[in-house]
C-alpha cells in the first residue's frame, strides 16, 4: 500500500486503513444481529439468518457505489517502471 500513497502522509493513510479493518467486524456483527433478530422475531429465526446473510452482498454493493464518488488526487513526480 505504501507504494501508491504519498510518502509524507503514509502514516495517516495506514492509520485510516487500520481503523477500517479493525471496525468492520463489530459493525458487521451489529448490523447482521439487528437484521437477524428484527426479521427473526417477525417471521422465524431461519428467515432472519438468511436475511442477515443476504445483507452482506447488498451492503457490499452500496459501499462500492459510494466509492465511485471518491476522486483520486493527481500524483506528481511518480516514477513508473517501463519494461
């Protein structure tokens, strides 16, 4: 990852990456649990578990769509290897 980010701010980007990687488990557990118990209480536990499993791909698509709005800054002075 350090090859694609500016050297001067590598610590900041690595810190943000670590925060995202560390918090995805608790967030996924909380969201999946809420879905499972809400739908499970209304229908059945099997339906709630299936709904929680289907939420993963749906949230993946939503996250991917949100990332399309991120603009990559211009990288100046980047040396590329040519073969």
